[in-house]
DNA sequence: GACAAGAGTTATGTATACAAGATCGGATCC
DNA sequence: GGATCCGATCTTGTATACATAACTCTTGTC
C-alpha cells in the first residue's frame, strides 16, 4: 500500500537537507510559521546549527512545493494563499480525488477493501467522541486509503502533495458548524460506492465531499480571517 | 490570458539560477540529454562558466519538477520514465484537461472563443501541410488556450507543468500512424463542445483525446523503444 | 582465474569568504 | 513640512575550500 513515505517525486534530499526541509515544512503546516512570515537564512542557519547552504537548499525545496515564495534577492516568505486561490486548489483537489475514487472503485483489491473499512471505522469512532483533532487525523488516513486503492502511482503522488498543502485549511474547515458529522456521512457514501464498484458514484461523492461550494466558501473566508487575527 | 510566463509557482529563480535551469531543462525536454544521463556538477559548472553552487540549485529545481532524479551522495541523472508510469501520467493529464475543458465550456469569454478558434485554425493549417513539427507547436498553443479559458489559475499551472513534462512523449505520439488527422478531428470536437457550453461533452472529448488506451499503449511503447535505440 | 578486500581517487555535501543588489535611515532640497 | 536622493547596512547570490561518502582499480588470496 502506498503511503507518504514513497521516495519518488518527493525526495531529492541531501543528508541534512531533508531533515531541515521537513522541520520547516512542519512549522508551516501546523501554523507555527504564519503566512507572510519572513524566512531569513542566517537566523534559520543559526537555529539549526548549520550553515546557510543547507538552509537555502531546504528553502528552495519548499518553494518548489509551493509552501513558500522566494523572490530573487528579496528573500523567502511563507506563502500567503488567498481565498480565491484556495478555492481553485480545492477544486483541483476535488477532481483528483474524484479520479482516485473512480479508479479505486474499479481496481481495489481485498486489502484495500479492508483498509477502507478500517479507516471508515476509525473516522466513526473519532466523530462519535467529538474529538476534532482525532477526526482530522483519521480523515487523513481515510483519504490516503482511497488514493492507494487507485493504483495509479503518479496520481497518488499528486494527491498526497496537494493534500499536504491543503492540510491546514482542511483542519480549519472541520471546525466550522457541524461539518464533522456531514463529513462522516459523506465518507460512508464514498466507501459504499467504491465497494459497490460504482466509479461514477464514488467520483461524484468525493467531488462533493472536497469541493468548496456555496456557503462553505463563506465559512472558509471566515475561518481564514479568524486564523489570521489569531496569529497576528 | 494566462501563458506559461506566469511567474507564480514556477518561479523561485535566483539571478543566474533560472537561466541555468531553463537551459538544462530544454536539453532534457528536447532529448539532447537522454534519460539516464548522468549530470555531474563540475562539468556542468565548467560548461556554463559558473561555480557548482548555482548548478546545484538548478539541479534541485529540476528534481522538484520531476525531470531528474537526485540520489543523495550519488549524483543526478535525467529521469527515466517507464511506460507504465507514463501511462499513469497521461491518465492524470487527461483528467486535468477534461476539468479544464469542462470549466472552459462554462466560463469562456469572447476573447477565449476567438483564441480557441484561431488556435484550431492554425492546427488545421499545420495538419493540411503535413508538417508534424508545426502541428506539434500549434497543438501546444491550442491546449494552452483551453487551460486559459478555464479561469482556474491553479489548474492552469498544474496543466502547464504536466504538459511540459510530457512534451517529448506527445511529440513521439504524433509521429505514430495517422494520429495527426485523428488529433485534429478530436480538436474540432473539443472546440465545438466548449463553444456550445457543453461541459460534459468537452470533458469527455478531452479525456479521450489525451488518454492512452488500447492500441495507443503499444504505439507508445514502440515509440519509446525506437527513441531509445536512436539515442544510444 | 575469479572474487574479495583495501587504498586511492573522484564527486557530492557543507562551511566560509566574497560580491552585489535591496532596504532603511538621514540629510537636503523644494 | 514633505518628498526625494544618497549612503550605510543588511541580506542574498556566487565562488571557493574543506570533509566525507561512493566508486574504482589494484592486489592478494583461495
């Protein structure tokens, strides 16, 4: 089963470079480094006890991943993603996940079936306990299980990359209204469609599950504004 | 109208770094640097008259773009993409283009309408003249016109990136059989669907246009084998 | 004669030194 | 009083030097 540890396409890490990259990336994804924050090389180098060279390397990789912006001669800042662009990204994510679901419906094996059901159960448990963070975590595993069942390695990589990039915003979304219960219900529909080998239904269910449409756009903007105010 | 010159997401270029990156990238995309070729830093540095530092930077960017593989401590080689992976990539490309077409059908403006028709005419002219290279070039512009009309900036970037990566292989494909005439006919259908605001038809037409299915898979493998033999 | 172990060589990873553009502050002019 | 121009400082971009892991060729042994 494919997981995020797949070396291909995500690699390109020198010795210390990867560690630094992961380290900084984590701080961005968890929000410890807020969008707009400057990333000066010298302080980072000092903090990690290395020279500027591996820091520059890590920053360039993060830039390639879209997590930071590097403007020539003007340094790096944590990427600021506006609402409109976020909607665009979720739209593409929805399409990719729909594709994964369609393929999964056609290609999934016994092991995938088991993994999907297990992930769904874990989601149910987390939702029942009302623990948003736990649900967030299980939700992630659930989606990865779908990607894996698509048996398209390149698609899996693309989904993983985009999913990671949208991570913080998915978390925000879950906090809104009773999105948690809704999300779980959608998961059930997705699994049902996949296990029934109904690719069209799986794709549709996932598209609807991911896409930001109608009032959810407003929710997202509100969340963003709230998060920004909290960070500042 | 969006073109490939959009700085966002593709950028992260220092002063000389971008130039080097483009330079090496071109040699890979045109096949001058065949898959599997080692990319040693010192010779490259000597050739471009710079030190190893900007060369390493360019290589890391190419690695992030998936054009080369960097194995820690073991140097960089031009990425070798096997047939199965290529099929996976074309499948994702088909899906992204289908999405672009669906959005374009719903969102295109007057200017996009004109651009699409102009690009289609150019394709017709190139096909009539039987000039494969000219058609290849116009074909590219045609697809970019579709991306642009989707009005989803993130999708446009993703399409551009993947399109560029698949460039050499699309070229190979055109050489096969009378794919050129078939391709033109498919283009006509796509434009018709988009202009008629029929998103579903546009998506389907593009999916079929891009995807590698049935005998086209065999054609691709044969082309690859031929190209490899020619390069060696 | 073939295989394995070890030293020498080569190439990559990292640190540091140097060059040059960008930012910020102050002084001058309108 | 405000804006603009110029210089000092800081930060990035590039070059070079050094450390270390990988490769290779040789040599010795079975």
